[in-house]
């Protein structure tokens, strides 16, 4: 899996990346970034 940022529109992004167990098994990982109306962001 390559590290990518997906713009889902309306101030919402999904970030996906690699996460390897033992350097061999890639189970992947993800998180979201949300921009609030105030201009601040939530990362989780």
C-alpha cells in the first residue's frame, strides 16, 4: 500500500498508509482530517 491522502470534499480527508507487522505483513492504517467551520482541524 502506498501512502495517500484522499480528498473526500467538504473539508474531509482520509489518510491511508502502510503498517507492517514484523516488517512482513502489511495490515495498513488510516486516519481522518476534518476542517471545522472555525478553520481549525480535528485529526483522528
